[in-house]
C-alpha cells in the first residue's frame, strides 16, 4: 500500500522563486503526467531585495506572494501552500530580531508543521534543498534540515509516509559556472561529484514554462539582479543549464532503488512504476 492512492509530489522551499530556478521544469513535467504537484513555501520573501530600479512596493511579502501564485500558474501546478514564517534576509537586510524569521525558528518547530502537512497531503515523493541549501542561505539550510527530519519522522504514520526524498543538486561544473557569475562559492563544497547525481531530468520541453515562472518573480529578476547584470553570453550559458536539465540526489528512500541513474522521481515507487516509463 502506498502512502496515497493519488500520485503526489511535495516540493518544499524557503522563498518565492526558489522553485523556478531549481525544479520548475520537473514540477511541470509531473503535473502534465497527472501527478498532484504541491509546493510548500516557508516564507513570502519579505526581506528580499527589489531589483527593478525605481520600483516601490508597499508590502513586499504580499507582492512576492502574488508573484509566486503567478509562477505556479506558469508551471501548471496548484496554488502554493505557505508555512507562514518570515524571510530572514541576507547581508544588511538580515532580520536578527524577528522571532518569525526562519533563522530564529527551531527546525524542530518547522518539522512539526511539515509533518502535519505530509500527513494531510500524503505524498509519495518529497523534494527540497541539498545540505548546502544551494548557495548557503540560512533559510535554505533550515528548510533542508526540517524537511529531511520530517521525511524520517513520518515513516511510522498510516500508510508508511513518503517513499522517497530527493535533494536538488549542482554538479561541480554547474557550481563553477555559478561561482563565475558572481556567487562566492567553492565548487568543491557546493557542487557534488557526478556519481552523487541520481537523476537528471530533461526538462527542455518545459523551457517556456520555466521562463514564464522566472519572469513572474519580477521583483527578483530585474536589472540589478544577478540575472539582470549578466552579459548576454553569461545569461545564455546559465539558461542552458537552468532550462535544459534539473539534477537530483537521493536524500532518503523507503523502497529499493533500481540501477542508477533513475528514470524519474517515481522510478520503482510501488504502484506508480509507469509514471517514469
């Protein structure tokens, strides 16, 4: 017996726009195959940086919530589920004194909330950040830790809990490319070896969905954003990586794995073998 009779994928991320960069094509792929695709977003990105010169926003959290809802429509998935924490920010925008900022919340409290969500929506597959949170953002690290804990602590619930946990993953080569584009990352820390990648999803067919989702996050993709400051050559190289392939590592499993690489996130999950056929 599977955890749910309906194929369900739950993606858990920290801020609006996290989903578009790392898993947007994969989410659209499974939505088109009849999977119930759910996105849980821990915050509304209240401490983000507006990257459109001259743009003023009365309530950035509300604005970014609207952007995420539009991005979900572009990706053809359900409305997002908000966990109602606050964005911790970075650099001069860090919210040290906000008790609801994710950096100030116990990961165990976040785990409790995620456990309840998992028991409610009953996914077979859960996807979240890798152990370095992509590029080390404290909110990403918090969500990685809490989601991983929730996967491991829901194995005893009725139906047996989710079958698989996946982490988004950069190869060393991809991490080197990101580092060259303005992120101070050590590729040997933030990137993984080739044999750590369990699955490469070819998402080129959903490039337009992913572009539309990225564009929906307008406050974050303006002229002064990392994307906006790139040369045409840098942007083309990044889009080739972002829009063509999305990579995953296995974070946990309650079912045997076939020979790697996997064909998809549901590969050999009992009851849903044909989804990745």
